C-alpha cells in the first residue's frame, strides 16, 4: 500500500524538490553576490536567517562552484518547474561555456561528479530523459 501512496505523490514530490533546490541555488547566489558587493557576513546572515559561519561556508562553496553562472542542474530544474521550454533547456545545455569536469571545494575537497555525471543523475531522478541527455551530448561534440 505504501508503494502506491508514494507513486501517487511522486510527481508532486519531485516538483516540490525541484522548486526547493532552485530556491537554495538562488539563495546561495544572492549571498555570494552580496558578499562580493562588500556586505558584511553578519548582515547577510541576519537577512537570510543563518549563522555567520554558515554564510562563510556558503560563500566559499559558491566561489568554488562558479555560482555566478548557471549550472547543468539549474537549467534542467528550471525546465522541470516550467521556467524553460525543452528547446530552451537543450539550447542552454548545449551552449554552456563552463562544462565542468570536476569541482574542487576548499572545504570538502574534490566533489564527486561533473557535468556529464550531473546529467546522468538528473536523468535517474526523472528530471530529464535519456533522449534529451543524448541530444545535449551530441550537440556538445
């Protein structure tokens, strides 16, 4: 019975996850940009209801991951929640300048995954189809 319940709620749960993850990416980007503009981390922390230490870690991670640019994950999730059409998603993914081989995080070291692995993971999660992944990879060659 619980498998039926999960299956019935899965589309809504995935949509909720995608929206929450996009909000998390946006918050990280806004924290990073505020930091670049010279806003003290204490003030940023108060505005986003985090500790100063959490803001510091977020800024370090944002810098290491190149948060000022859209990521593969962000583009796919934006299509999933309806902000992009499939055509827009495919075009953006195919034309990305920063196709990331690996991310080195100063706090956590080398993070697992790369842009191809991100696509594969998003495909496994049902956010992008195998055909769409193939189209992106073919366009990048």
